[in-house]
């Protein structure tokens, strides 16, 4: 694993929320150890695991943080709050990034200093091969379309995303930490109000097909998505949000958060 380039002062933190997923987490951490650019820190947020997740993380050299508040939104936010990197990369414990993932994220931000978040897709690495492609299209396509309509811009995808720490500092008081909402979708509402979110290219991510192995899993995710939309109404009712963002970008130019929660004048 290569260290950060000497001429690049940007630091990188990777945040992984986990609960009772030690086997998948070990695979994820091994993939992070094989990166062409080493992250400056890997933070595993243990959200009340009863298995060996915490010890697996420590054995791999990750820093373990404990979050008592249940749910991925709280665990993810806990990790962002404690990360020290300029860039906060996020993936799930069942994800396996290709070796160039960290490098691709850092390069994407370096090319576009006005961008506050980048996000990519993922491919299923398990389950019936014949179903992987179609289910990827259903799962990721439906999320991109429905979330995009609600937001008026590209949504973040929690299994493959990154944000600037300066952006997080500006929006963190408004981010919901309720276990009944999607953390990446909710974060997209707040981040997209102040920063641009761009698609991440050139970095493959694999994930488990678990959203479809539990019969209640997909309907539960849909319900969480609906709740995530409703908690932002009426302020972010789609036509109202679209017009507000359009006017802001047209009248004031690109809005870059200064990191103190206020938009530049």
C-alpha cells in the first residue's frame, strides 16, 4: 500500500459503520489495506456489535469508535465527527473497493475544488450471477431516479461516497441521526443545498446482495426512503427545492460552504 504522495497535503479518513458483521468487515479492511494510496486513518464505528467486529477492526489497524445511539445515521455521523482527514470516505462493512478507490476519490476532489461530495455505484459480488446485473439496475437505478427527483441533483450512495470535512462541519447540526431514515439520502439533502455532488469515475466497488436476501429488507428500505423525504417537507418539497437551488446557482453562482454553516455572501 502506497503512502500519500509527498506533494499532496490532503488527508483522507475512511469511515465504516458496523454492527455484527465481522466476516464482511475483515474482507473490507483487507481491501483497504491493498489500496494504491493509503488512507491516513480508517475509523470503524461499532454500533453495539456482539460479535468480533471491534477486535477484527483493531487487528487490521483501524481505529474503533463506539456509538451507543442505534442506527447507521448516528454511527456514520459519529465517525464523521471524529475523523481528522480533509476528505471523509464512506463505505459499508460488506463492501470491497478496488485498489484504486482512495486514489480515485482524492483525484476527483483535487480536480474540482468546488465539489463537496462525490459518489459512485457498486456491483453485487455474491448471489446468483444471472440476477446480479438486473438487481443492480433495479436497486441503484430506482434510488438514483427517485432520490434525484426529490433532491433536484445527484444523490450520495452510502456504499461508495466521500465528502469534504469542511462541508460536514457546515451541515452536521442539520443532519438527522434517526435510525428510521437513510443516512446517505438525508446527507444528500443537506450537502446538496450548499455544495455540488459529482459522480465518481474510475473506481469499482463491490457489495453484498443482502438487500434482496431478506424478504423484508427491500420494503423496509423503501419505507425509510419515504420517511427521509417527508422529514424534509415542506422546506424541501421538490418544486420548491428545485426553484430555490436553481435561483441560487443562477443568481449567486456556485455556492461553496466555508465550513462554518453559512453560505458565502
